[in-house]
């Protein structure tokens, strides 16, 4: 797809700030958190692609990981880091350069020390990937760099 066929960012999404570490590789990326509904997305650009000219699986996995972890944290109502214990991604179809892809959280279960999340990454053609993740829920705030969430991330948990 050329720039003239690049799909727009849907309404309600806000740009993610940079400076969040590895996830900066997804930039420009966007999120929408409304109540308990969590979605992250991006317009696939050349630097997100692989040698076949489609979105790299690592980009899809990173997008799934971010969406799932945030889905668990929103369900908990906690601003905290939640290390990934397991992430399973099934790649179903390709996402092409210029397409908007969106990771939507569908189901979250929170237990005492673990959060479980499932969802899907979709584009205008349908499902690109589905994902399931398990996250550790620490009982302390030492897992997050100061300033990484909260003050520096507008819109997170309604801030």
C-alpha cells in the first residue's frame, strides 16, 4: 500500500508516548482504554515489516503482549508492571503495509498472583492473530521504572 492508501487511525485512539523501552519499536502506536475495554493498534509501516513485505510476527507478538498485560492491569485497576509468564500467539493471516491493525482484549481473569487474558489482532480483512497470555501480579511496585507509567502516560486507567 502506498501512502495514499494508508488506513487512518480510528477515532478514540491516542498516541502512545515514546521512551517506554522496547515498545518504542512499534511507534507510532496508539491505545484506547474505555472502561474495561482495552485496545492497542498501529498502522503497519515499512519498519514493522519483514522480507515478505508484511507485518513481522515480532511486531504482532509485542502488540499482543502490551494489550494483554494492560487488559489485566485495567481489570485489576492497578498501575503496575505485570511480567509476562506465557504468551501464545496464533498467526492466522497477514497484515500489509499501510493497514491499521488493532489488538483487542476479549477476556480477562484475575487471580491472587496471576492474570489471564485472551484477545485478537484484527485488520480490515479480519483476524490476523489471536493471543492468550499469563501475567505475574507482583505485590510490590518495584517492577516498574520510576515515571514509566502514570504521570508520563496520559489516559492510562483514566488519568
